[in-house]
C-alpha cells in the first residue's frame, strides 16, 4: 500500500510533459524584434519546439524585409493567474528574436 502511495505522489509531483509550439505575441519592425511565447499549466513540464519557433520568427522577419532571425539567450517567465491556494495556475514564457540582415 505504501509503495502505491509513493508512486502516485511521485507521479503527481513530477507533472506531465506537454509539447509546446511557440506563437507570435508581439513585434516591432522598427526595432527588428519578434516576441514569441507559450503558456503551460503550473504542474506541466513543457517540451518546446525551439526549431519551429526559429522558423516562424524567420518567416515573420522575412515578411518585414529582413533575411534571418536569431534567438536571444534569455527567456522571461510570468504567472498568468494564481489559484485560490496561492499557486501559479498558468505560466507564460516569452523569448525574443532579433531580425538580421545577414
């Protein structure tokens, strides 16, 4: 019985892995910046398709007349809402891409 309880507890605490695709959130042609991001639940472990995000950023940059895009190294996380227990119910991670001429 204790083994079952431990296995269940570990499974709950480990969270669920979920595949996430980046979507465009914001951008500035004059600054040559594309902001992309994804949301996920507080107990989810996102598996992010970074290559797909770069491809999307490249297309957006090319639509503005640039040649390519490069991802910044820093990602920003923020809680979108808190549960009644004070835990984060949904997180958003944002990353920026610099449009380039090379």
